């Protein structure tokens, strides 16, 4: 089932990257929420996941979306390290 989480995180990362490149920062809250849910799902299968949840305390939506991108990439790397 961790493969299913990986695929979902990969799709989320791709959508975030496209929106970041197109400067569509208004979707960041939805992406952050979805990534945090996927992070919890990943922890159900592997408790040693170190990626922390996304916080929306960034100074701008652009910075928050970049944070989602970075954390989704980090989570993909952690899942891949299996």
C-alpha cells in the first residue's frame, strides 16, 4: 500500500510544481492538507518517516507552496529509500 501513497504524493508534487511555475499560489491550502493526509498514511506503513507536516505559517502563498513542493519531494525520497 505504500506504493499507492507514493503514486499519490508523486501526482501531488507534479500538480504543485505546475502551479508554482504558473504562479497559481491560491491552491496551496488544499495541497498542504492533502500532503499532510498522505504523510499520515505513509506513517501507517513506515513509522520512521521523518518528513514533518506542512505548516501554512509562511510569509506568502508562494513560500507555502514551495514548502509543499520540498516536503513532497522529501517524502518521495523517504518512501523510495525502502
